[in-house]
C-alpha cells in the first residue's frame, strides 16, 4: 500500500505555495520531481567522491568508478537485462534513439527497406527515422491507429512485411496514455525478420519493465522522468547487436588502442560512452532506482491506475471537455475545453497553483490526427493524491466558467 503522505515528505519541492496556493504538480510526464535521497546522493558525490571514472587509480577515482558502475548494475536489474554490457549511459531518450537510428539504422538500411513507427510517437522517435530514411533511401511508414488511440494487432501484423527492417514504437504515449502491446509487436516484427525498438520514456517510470520478456532489441528511457536527474538516460541493446554496431561517437574513454592512423574500441558498454560521462547523473539515477524499488513498481502502477481512472472519469464528465485517448491508459489525461485555448487553460490552472502542460507535447503529427494544434495534459506520479485530482477537476471547471463569461 502506498502511504502517499509519507512519500510526499521525501519530495521537498512539493511543499511550497505557487500563486498563493499549495503546489499541485501534474506535469510528471515532462519531468518528475526528485526525492531527498536522490538530491543527497548527488550532493554527497560532489562533496566526497568527485573524480573522473575509469582513469585515475587514486582513491577518489576508484570510488567514483565503483559508484558509477554500481548504478549500471541497478539499472540492469531494474529492466531485467542479461548483462551490464547491454546498458549504455546516454543523455536521455532522445540521445538513445538518435544513437540507434544513426548507429544501427544508417549501417543496416538500404533503398527500398522500410521502417515502421506509430502515429503517436514523440518527435524523438520520429525525426531520427525521417533523417535516416532520407539518407539511406529507406521508406518510413506508420501503423494505422484506431479512433481511440490504440493499435489493432491484426493491422500491425498486416503492415509488417519482408521489407520491414525496423519497427519502433513507444510503450506508453506521452499524449494519449495508450499502453501499446510492445511484446506482441516485437514478436510480429521478429517473425518477419525486423528488429524492434521500444521507447520506454513514459513506461519505465510507471510500470515494471522486463526487456528479456519483451524480447525487444533496443529499449530506451530517461532518468529525469523517474526521479533521477536530467541529462542521463539509458540505451539498452541486445549484446550481439551492440557488438556489431560501430560507435556513434568517438574520442576518449571508448577506445582500446589508438595509433596514428587507426584505433580499436573498448568492450561493451564503454564502446558507446565517449568522453567524460555524466557521473553524478548515473549515480543519481541509481539512487532513484533504489527509491522506486523501495516502493515497488507494481504498487506504483496500481496506485497510479486509481488516480488516473478517477481523473479520466471526472474530467470526461465535464461538459464541453474532450479527453483524447483510450479509457484504459497509463497515468495521464490529455484534453481540450471547447472554445478555450490550451495555453489559457494552463495559465488559469497555474493561477491556482496547478502545473500542467499545454502544447503539442512534441507530437505534432499526432495533433494532426486529433485535429487540433495543441492540448492540455495533466500527468501523474505516485506522490500525487486524490485531493489533487479533485483540485484539478475544480480548476478545469473554474477555468471554463471564467473564459465562457469572458467571451
Ligand atoms: N516527453 C513530455 O512532456 P527526453 O527529452 O530525451 O528525456 O525524452 C524524449 C521523449 C521521448 N519519448 C517519449 C514518449 C517522451 O514522452 C519523451 C519526452 C516529454 O511529454 C518532454 S517533450
């Protein structure tokens, strides 16, 4: 059972007033807040252990390296990867997806090959594929999407052909909250000889992840959406694929031997980690994983489901409000109020201390499908309360009334 009041005490930022109201932070899909344990771990690292990793043999260098590599092992366990060789530190989901597109896609695609993604992808899982398709002559196609923002597996099966070489799909949509059946999609991709890439930016913070059960070839996520710091993320790849891939960036740290005219690469995972990494970020992400494990991902998922179900029902019931996406969803609700610009709704909510995101959410093609330019999105985490959902619903009603009278 989640003791939300006890949990909230671990997050100092939540205890503040914004515009003379107690802060209600509902922009967790953009970035999550950080518990004391993560803040302290990062601060302790800089106070006591700060040094470069894998270089000096002095005590601080050894400590920093141990903490950095311990965090990698925590990440491996958290997503059930086979080996830490498969866990590459990156700057975040965007960086990881670019590494796959440029490192794997560029080397393996040729004219006439096909990449298939969904219409609900974040730009990070879309533009790199557009660029790689343009450079290689491959074609970028999309799975059809159902009117409620889900995928139909029969249509997915029919869309994948022998020409398909890469299927890339978000596990959870950052706009619709749709939870895509990525394990089944990976199976369908493999049946036709394609590889599977899963964007786990919005799933890893909210539900258990097992990359071996999922049998995905690549899986990516960001630390900052799961209590960790910004600027750190993960690229998981199956070892055989990573072994075969050339490094995307070269320089210090990622080499074995260097001569005047050639060089050989370090073993996995360091082959893909050129330059001084975000050491404090990696260690902070390790502390974030400790915190999440202390609560339990099953518990987190179950608690957020309750919050989300209530939010979905309450907001959908407000007259003039359109909620986008399926009823069964991960922890967010995206909506529009008829005749009121999403930025106005967000500004009105902010005046009541409620932080939500308004905009296209880095998913402009999806906005075309939804036939709008932007939306309002409230996104939850396990430190949110039912009381906050009520405040959100009241805030939406108040905003609606205010703008209707102003028009
Ligand atoms: N979505 C949102 O408010 P980065 O920025 O690299 O950490 O993550 C990119 C990314 C990739 N895929 C999905 C599904 C995402 O949701 C995001 C980040 C944030 O929705 C910021 S745009």
